[in-house]
């Protein structure tokens, strides 16, 4: 129950519509979490893992047809179609409500309706925003407890403020033909039906924290972004914070938990957030950021001692695993873990060549971010952390240098708008297809990309001390197809150069496409780089860049009248510089 009439009336209306057997208001307590785990284990929906090796760890197995986000069934529902933009699937709000009302009618008969109040961001931060998710899934409740500040404290803030994002979710019958995720940004509302998968069902995550929040941010003068936040501490104890946007398979989580190489004694990297960043101009003219999440919903396969030891270390206790394999002694297992052998695959079948892989490629772990060895308590700072730099990163075998500094805020926005990755054969069956993913927000921006880029340009006007902006590319290859840069922990070397540029202690080689490291000024001590590798990693091919700018311009202009004139003017400036070479 709640003292906020608007909230109580909505819960009562949904309970009547869905004909739920029982209504439970979640308080976020450990006792509630333990009780729900017990109920799910009794029902066979949650399996207890080896409590000697993995205390507090559990395994959930999804329906095989419900294992990932369904972008083609995800809609942004605005009154004017153009407001959603070509970057989103659109449906008229009236049509979407009619469709969803029919699906929700009676869908919770015999089930419990859980009311889940939550806060995205520290409870006492003015940058945070609250929501309430209604769900018939206890799996959602326990995951939301790890992923958000969920429960009584969030409800108290909602009652004080009187505003919240409404999220309505039901697993339905898990019928792929009746599966939709609808966003109503003008109503601050989300409706999700027919899926129990995290990205479709944990409505505080991508649905609220990016699609709805990006719309809120535009109206309120801030930014909701698909970015990590890290603090880089020098041996002298000075900490600078960096936000970074990276599309899938571009090293985002590894960078969020980076361990500096042995050649960097005294340096530390602090994890503030691994996935989502909310940024707001401060009174001091700087950009301040919070991580709206309290946990990690990470991909398990590939997480191992060589790729991300910090992530691996946080998964030995109090973690919910989804769709991983298990060993004979009931420990979680996935490809790339680095130890153990699977006995059962993610479906619970005996593991073998015919039943590989052991873990689903999109299998997940959910854990509190506080379990990460590199966690920073700055993640709880109500004011957030001040950003010294914003980094955009893609996966390009050619063209893009290892690191490139934008000439200005406007140039940085162009870098972000044009960022792209090349597909791999393993992912798509086609090699080298360039896919634009502006600011890594293509699946997550809740409104027209043209308006979104204009909002980024406008934000720069509100900052007297904007963060410096960079583009990185860890994936440049030589003619033989080998990576020129080792990546992983050695990316610290690039971060050091970034911070020295922010402080003004290093100059850069200026090129028409941005600032580049000068010879010998990016630390390569202890690296075994191929002859000429650094020269190639910092090379600018003018002809190739002219083609790149043509492709970027075509993409930006595809948004018609919404394409910002300021962005096209910046593109013309860069092009003119290339033509003068």
C-alpha cells in the first residue's frame, strides 16, 4: 500500500485488469529476497548452485525461445511518428494501448502481482529518477533488487516527489507471437508482455534508464547514455573520471574493470559503472555523471582470467546466473571461464558435441556492483562524479586510428554520431560490413536521432568546462589480418595519453580529423609491437577518410529535416581540412 493516490489507483486498476490472485508490495529486504528464492526453487524455476564454492548463487534457465532482447518487437509509441525517428520501430499510442490491453486482460489469473518501487541512481541524488514496475515474475523482483535501489526507500522518495515511470510487465505464456515491448515516452510509461528475459523484463534497465530516460533528459536538460564510467587514479592519488560509449563486442566491460599493466605501478582504475551513465551540467560548468544502476547484468561467455579478472572475481557469491552451464559438482560454467568442465548445458541437457555450447552465447550474470574488486564508492555520491573526458569507441580493422582527440565539443558530437563497427563472420556471416551505431545508442535512444544529436550540440552550450572528447579503436589490423594493438590492460596506455591531453601536459599532432599522439609520447614500454605498428596506428588516410565522411553525411541526412545543421557544418569543416592536405 502507498500514501500516493496516483500510484495506488494505478496498482488497483492493473490488479483488476489482470485479475491477479494476490498483490504484494515489495520492500527490497533480504528476507523478501530469500523467501522468493525459496519459492522459485520449490517450483523448479531457480536452481541452487554449489553453496560451498558459490554461496548465495543460483541458476535460472529461460525458455529456449526467450533468451535475448527482441529489438524487432520493441516499439517507441509517440503521437507523431517522426518524433520516434527512423532509428526506432514506431506504433501509434492508441493502437499500442489497445493491443497491450487485450494481452494484459486476465493474464495474471492464479498469479501474484508484485509492485516493485525502484530508484535509478543513489536514493538521495538529484540526478536520480524513480519508477515502479508491476510484474508477475518473482525472477524480475530478485533481479531488480540487485540491479536498482529497490524497495521501501525508493517508495518513500516516490511518495515525496509524486512522480515515477510506470512499468507494466507480464511473462504471459512466453509465446513469441504475443511478445511486445512498448515505450510511451510522452506518458513516461513502459509495457512489456510475453518475455521473462532480463532486457525485456527488467524494465528499470534499458527500457527506463535509456529509452524513457533519454526522452526525460532531453526535456530536462541532461543526457542518458549507454556509457561506462571509470575513475583513473595516478600514483600521486589524483583521480579523473571518464565516460565511454562502446557498441557490443568493442571492449566496454573490460575497460570498465581494467587492470593496469605491470608497467604502471601505483595506477588504479575504479569502476563507477559498466553500462549506463546519466550526465548533467553542474553549477561549475563541468559535466557530472552518475551510474543509475546498482548492479551488473553482464554477459557470461568470454568472462575469464585473461579477459576480465575483476568481473570473474565478483561472481563467486551472491549472483544470479541465467542460462549458463554447470559442472558435475554444480558450479556455474561458461565458455571462456578458464577452469572446470561442463556436465550440463544451459538447457539442462548432458553436455557433449551435440549439445554445445554449454552456456548460451547471451547467458548472463546479475550481481551487485559493490562485489566488483575495482568498485568505487563514488558511485554512491549524490552529486555524481565530474567528467574529464568522454570516449567513443568502435571496431574498425582499418581507417580509425588507435586514439583521436576531437577539436571541439561539436567535433566530438560528430565523432559520436558517426561511430561504427565492422561485423565479423562469427556474428553475421559477412565480414567488414560497417554498421553505424551513434553513441552506441542505436537500439536505445527513445526519440529521433536527429533531435538527439541536436540535444548533444545544445548540451555543449551549457558547459563552460566541457569534457574533452576522443575516439578509440583497439581493433586496427595489419595487412596480414593481425591486431596491431594488444588491447585489454594495455589500453591503460591510451587512457594515460587521454588524461595528459586533458591536463594540457602533452601536445598532439593535429590532423583534419583530430589530434593524434606524437611519436614516442604514447607509452609503449614493455610492449612487443610489430615494426611500424605505432606509425600505422596513428596514420590518417585522406582518401579513405573522404569516403568515410561521405558515408557519415549520407547517414546523418537520412534523418531529413531533423538532421542538425550544426553537425553538417562540422562535417563540412573536417572535409575541407582533408581536401587541403
